[in-house]
C-alpha cells in the first residue's frame, strides 16, 4: 500500500514538472515573437495550432486573439474566426480592425441581420471605409413567377363518367422587398397571386406576407411573421333536363300509337355558378441560435386555412462543414396537428447547400410528409390544397451576375394524393426570379 502512495506522489510530481517545463519553454516574449512571425509568414495552420496552445496554458491577450482570428479568416473558416475577433474586442471594444473582420465574418456566412446590428457600433471613419454609412434602407427586391404542371392532364372523372382535363397549369407571381430600420430590425414583405382552374372550379388566391427579424446578443435571432391569404373559388355546375312535348289532348306519360313516330323532346341546359371567398391567416414565431459551425432553431406556426386550425411546431439544424457557406448540411422537422393534439403528424425536410464558386450556389432538398399539408418555413410557404403533398424533391440554383443583380430558378417534383377519387399524381413546379440589390 505504501508503494502505491509513493507511485501516485511521483506521478503527480512528474506531471507538474512537465507542465512547468512547458510553461518555461514559452513566455510572453516568445509567444509574441513566434505568433507575429507566423502571421508575417502567412503560416495560418501553424499559427492556429501554436496560438491555441499558448492560450490554453495562460497566454491570452489582444494581438494573439486577433492573429488567430485572421488565420481562420484567411482559411475562409468564418464560423471559428468570429469567436476570436469577439475575444479581441473584449480587450479593446473600439478596435476597428477586429470590428471590420467580424462584420465580414457575419456577412460571408449569410448573417446579414447580425452584420447590420454590428455596424451600429462603427465610428464614422469605419462606416465610410466599409460603406455601411451609404447603404440603402432597402436590402433587396425580388420579382418571381412560375407555374405547376401535372405529369398527365387527363384523369378519369367518376362524376362525369369520363376522362377530363382535371388540372390546368397554375399561374404564380410574387413581388417581394426586404428593408431594415435603424440597422436593428429587418422586414420582408411579399405580395403573391396564385390562380388555377380544375375540372370542378377556378381558384384565385391573393396573399400578403410580412416577416420581422431582430438579432439580439449571444448570436440569437428572433423572427416573427404574419401571412394573410384570400381565397376566391368559383364552381360551375351544368344540369341538363329533357322534356317530352306531348301533342294537344294527349295525357303526359302516354306512349305514341304503334308505328307512329316518337313524341318530340325538348332539351334544356342550365349552368349554375357559385362563388365563395374566405379570409385565412397564418402567424409564426421562431428563435435561432448560432454556435460556431452550428445553427439551431425552434419555432411555432398557427394557421387558420379553410376553417381548419393547425398547430405546427418545427425544429431546425444546420452544420457549416467548412466554417463557411461553401457546404452546408441541414434539416427541418415538423410536428403538426389539426385536432388539438388528439393526433399528431410529422414531416421532415433535409437539405444540402453547395457553393462551388462565389457567384453560383445550389440547394437540394427532400420533403416527406405523413398526413395533412404543412405551412412551411415559418409561415412563408402556405399549402392549402385539399390534396396531400406526400413528398417532393427540390433544386434551387442561384447565379449572381453582378453585385447588384442575381438570378435564381427552382424546380420541384411534387407527389400528390387526391382524396375524393383516391389517385396519385405529380406536379412539376417551375419558378424563376430576379433579385436586385439597390
């Protein structure tokens, strides 16, 4: 037992000696000298390794944090660089270089709201240098349009006892605008028209969407949205009535004498059109948190569509593999109910975002739903069709042709189930748009 105590004491002695030797081999002067030389040589990998080692053993100061941040930034790992620039600012809150780097970390990772909020702290010279003092209050304007076409235009209509043109191509148009107020709150407005004719009705849908986003401390982002949907439905029913014209003095219901021609008939066709309009509403709130390479989000959406109330809770996770927007993996999940939680249903939407070059990006996603349509993306995408979307494949491509103009196109293959006649069909959804930055 005494030998064991001696062994433990010697073990702790050698560990403490090794730690002391490690500290003795580094001092403030050697850390500063070596980290500065690595910075001058642009040896970013070794600077990151050496700098983090020095911080772990107690050498933590402004220039070391700044240099490690620049090393990560030069390697385009903006997610990890961000923390070091914030640490540098803890030593010097007014340091323009750290503020500038941190601003671009946010901007290059698509965190525009955080970048605008940070710009509130810029002094006039830094604001003029970056250009934030001259930025328009309007962030961007979008105009997009498209259609959705079924894979086959003819289905057997049990009501009419024959094949009909069940779904005609739809028409979709949207105009949107994003602006900010005092670099603190951003607002996105969108006005939408959707129209489609089927064999049983004509639908015209008018929508207005408003979303407010507010960045707060510790990399949190709170957003809330309101969506108004006005649906006009016109249904036309045609009835045909055949009356027999009996000769004078012949009682109704009589048959013509043998060999005589049949009594004359009169056919009357009447068309009746019914119109209905409903006001529908969607509200949503969402909280998002950025933590290094991860983005987490949770939210709740409440919708009242076609007199049906749906409660929809969602969770979001995205992982920036390279610390930037070159490659992002993510997933959206939904839990929803239309009967006050007597039963709940689920939907899932994984995606991958790829940016092979600076001006081109591609987002691929898959959506699977168990039952009842879901209002997606925090109240933005309203699917109020009576037919269930069981799954869909999506591809969105963006091309920035200049700093002010970008083009984008969306293709979706949407699998649907028609509940009245119980058949499956597919939609080919095609949307194209232009984005202008003033």
